[in-house]
C-alpha cells in the first residue's frame, strides 16, 4: 500500500489534512478482490426481518429517483437527496464503497487474483463477500446502499411516507446504524473480518498484496457519511452522533470480533500453523541483520507478558479500549487489563487454554461495549481519555506500528468529537493541526516506524491539545 498516494487522495476528506489516512488505508483494503465473475441472478436476502421473513434486495436504482436520493445537488429536505452522487464520487473516500467491485479489474486487484491462483469461482468465494453486497442483483454496484442500510424490500415503500419515523423504519427491517454497536457489526464484517462467505481476511490474502486491515468506527463513519446532521436529523434520529462514544464502542466491538473469530478452530489455523492474520504484523516483519552488527529493535511491552521473539496477538484495539475503560469504567478496567495479559500469556500454552482466555476477555469487552454505548462522554471525560492514551500505562504499549496508528486516529477522533459537541472551538482545534500532523507523520511509513520517536510525537500532540482544557 502506497500511503503517500492515499494521503494525497484523502486530502478532500471532511476532516482535512492527513486526518483520514488510516481510514483510506483500510477502506482501499476493502476494495481489492475479484474481477471476472458473472453477476448472479437476483436473489432474496435473509436480513433479520421481523418474524424471519425473506426480504428482497432492491438495488441502487430503487434509491435513485430525483425526489429521493438521486439529485445532482444537495437541495432536498429532510435529507440531502444527493446521496447517490456522494456514494459514487470518484475523487473522494466517500465513493470507496461504489468502487469496491470495480477495483478488482484494475492492475493491483488482478495481480492479487493471480498470486492467489483464483479462477472465477474462487473470486466469488474469496472476494465477493466484501467487495459486493450479498443478495444484490448487480455486483458491479459494489458495496451498495443496502449493504449498510439493510435489504429494503420491507421498508422502501414506507420509509419516506408522511408521519414515518426512524423507529418505525427499523421495526420494518432497516438497519439501525444510529446504534453504535449495530453499526460496528455491519462495518466490521469487511473492515476487520467477518464470518460470512468471503469475509475473512486471512494472512495469505494479505501476502498476495491485499492491504493490511485496520478499523476505527468513527473515522470510517465520518469519511463515508452521505448525510448532514442538521436540525431535522437531530429530530428524526434523536440527537447528533457522539463521536467519542462511536469511537469507544467501535474499539470494544473490534476486540470482541477478533477474539470471536480467533476462537473458531477453522479460522485460527492454516494447516499446521496458526492463522497469522490475528498477529501483530510488524512484530515479525522487522529488518533482519545477521552478524555482530545486529541490533535488537523490539521493545518490551508491559501489556504482553510473553518472551521476546514470540509473535503477539494484534492488540491495537485492546490498548485503546483499556484507555477508554480507565476513564469511563474504572471498575472494569483492571479486569480487562488482567484478562488481556492472561490471554497473551495463554498463547504460550495449549489451544484450549488460549480459547478459554479469549472468551473471558471477550466477555469483559462486551460489558465495556455496553457501558460505553450508554455513556455520555462529556468534555472532561474526553480530555481524560486523551491524557490516558499518552500516559505511561498506555504509551509504553506502543511498541509496534498497529497500536500506534490506532492511537493517532484516536486523538484526532476525540478532538473532533470535542469540536462537534461544541466543547472546543473549531479554530482552536485547527491551531493544533501541526502537532497532530507530526504524530501522523510518525506512522506514515510502516517500514520507517520508530517506537520511541512516535511516543515523543504523540506526547507533543497531547500536550498541545491539553492547552485547550
């Protein structure tokens, strides 16, 4: 992945500057797969309808009316009505979903297919689960409206009716993306890994050239937003999005998902080897030097009580969730930290011991997700979480690239949440862009990542943000 090119492409994102590079990294990562498959015939999609009834996938064209979501300018009420245009925007990350199937015909997508030795049926098996919408009549539409909002057969004719409400739409089968836990579940299927057909991003796929997977719910949501949170939105949806809550719940749900997949025997192994997609990439992908001039580059990590040289489970979301828990749920934080360390330690033992530890840790992450989903995340709490991320208890765990990327995205998301919530002025936050961009530059190039230099950059950004307090 050429991050420099992605950074340039993301300069038009809503938050500006280098803010969204990590999202583009992962978003493009969910946009390479199969090319030469034949579009399937229309099918009925099972999508959790009340009573278990089948609901048809209607397709993009069903949303494209000029009085619905197909206008060329944002001039409609109560919604913009140019949502399809934004979904199709080639020059912006907001159009990434519409490009998801198309990119598999491009050079990189085709090279991945060749390296994996996939034929047309293999492309369908390995790639279509994320690069097209299950149940869609046209795979060329990529990740379409109903991939996120739910198959629309039972609600499309009533969701715009006079007197309807978001609650009613959800009761008829629309996916409740206002609920952070629901939204995270939808996004995680492709942006981390899912249990559906073609939704598990194995190490061999990345070895063939697929970008590394990373996930941060609020940042991803911001760059894919096709709506405005105006007064009408607040009235219909019951308030504005709390960005900090979305971030925290996303971290908890990502921890849950990774542990859930890891606990499945068919997912955790690839032949006699463990499935390496669960491990921290850069703990193994380090420069190797033989001879007397060799220098050990790995740093001790207090969150991982394992010996040097043992590949650690990728704990980027665990680190962030622990930071949030120390502020928002201190009664659960110690339990979560203890179970995280026990899980890492169990990796030195048997498979049964490791799975048991994974399940215990997942239970605590679920409790934290529930706690975060009901929390208000006010001004002081948000500042406290940022301070915690930069504290010695957390920052000493930034020994590898993945966790460090998460921390920079977190700082930016949390600051943005303060601005969106009216707790910090936009101009004051903009004045800190230089320091935040320094932290982004410290993780711009994976192969140039230096833990101690990164910690200094992160600390500088946090100290600058602290001045707003």
